[in-house]
């Protein structure tokens, strides 16, 4: 839920948010720099996405970053799937194994 409205998210977004959480915990100064750049650029870019084909293209372009984020999550976190699952609790059930 965001601003009282249910939002649709995919695993790629959950992984990116979990990675951001790790970045904030491990390197807070670097996180602030990255977040400032993202905040200045992401929304203006997103305003130009008006077709499902462009959205699909961006999803595919983001795949290598998703894999890097996932590799880092699995490297630094004891239960990375739990961290991913709790990003948007209504989308998936956390796995509390391990």
C-alpha cells in the first residue's frame, strides 16, 4: 500500500529495494549519494514510459542489475529471501527457513 492505494510490484522491484536496504545499512553515506541521484532522475525518466513495450524493454535492461543486486544480497545476508519478501508484504509470503 502506498498513500492508501495498493500498488503492483514484481520480484525485480523487491530485489532492488532489498538491495537498497542493505546499501543503507552497510554504506549509509554512499547510499545517500545513490538515493539522491535516483530521486533526481528516476521519476522524470518514468514519465516518458507510455507503452507496455517500453516498460518491457526497461525491465529487460534492468535484468543485469537485478542479478548483481541478488548476488550481493546472497553474499551479505543470512536470509536474503526473507529480506526480499518483507519489502512489499502483500505480494509474497516470506520464507523463514534457515
